[in-house]
């Protein structure tokens, strides 16, 4: 069985965590080896960086410092966990990857796109998703879901306009890369979302 790198993206509260678990469970029932991971995080070093990035107390963190921390966490994650798993033929399912940085730091923080893309190349070492699924939901609805589920982190506390820019950028990425990036309506019932995700993943895994 072939390995693959699958990423799930979207605004806050779009349901990525639930859908990743459902997808992993279904693939494992088929006998596939699956690694479930997340960004920022996935390794002890990257998780420590995650704590800095999401701590609501860190209001002084500058946009450039934020961008560099996300890419540092990604470089460690790719080197220590993602690349080795792919080399062993696993299906890696990741909660966020470089597209999130393009959306949140590029569009949300209005940082130069060329700078963001250059840092992606450095941090990923040419490891790139075979399939990216954007779970799309209006930013205001996603924020309501997130607030109901947990205490808001530093990013979730950004104003609505920030999250609306993020959503628009995810949709722009999907429009510009239709072969890799697919959009699923996350406002559907969870079982319908799960079925749509599985069908997209199945098509990737069945490619020769």
C-alpha cells in the first residue's frame, strides 16, 4: 500500500480534529498504517514552540517572530516525524501545514507572500502534501464553535476581520491549486463531511 501526505486546513472551529480521527479510524480498519499529527506541534520541540505561539499572554509577539516560530516548528516536525513516516510508507494525516501559514501569517498578518513561500521551502525540505482538504465554514460560525468548545487561544482571539482574511486565502489557494487542494463544506453534518473527505483520500491512495 502506498503512503501519502494528507493535510486538513480551515478556519478555527471547522471540525478538523473530529474529521481527522474519523479518517484515521476508517483507514486503519482497511489495514493501512496511519500517523496522525498536528501543526504547530507533532514533536516535543515543536510542541514547546506551539505553547509560545498559542499562549494568550504573548500579546507582544510580532508578526515576523510569529512566522519564524511557525516555520521553525515545521522544520523540526518534518525532519523528526513527517519525512520518516512517509519514507516508511505510512499515510500521514496532519492538522494544518504550510497552507495555514500562508493563510494566517501571509493573509491574516499581511506579510509578504514571497517571504512566506521562501520560508516554506526552507522548512519543508520539499516535503509537500499529496492532498490538502479545506474544511470551509464562515469565519464567524467557526469562531462560535471554537469558543463553545474551549478557552480561546491567542490566534482565536484575533478580530473577525483577521479570520475572514484567513478564510478568503484558503479559498484562493484552493482555486489556484485545484489538483492538490479540495474544498469540503464543513457546515454539513459530520457524517457527510467524513464521507466527502474519505472519497477524496481514496482517489489519491488509488493512484498508481
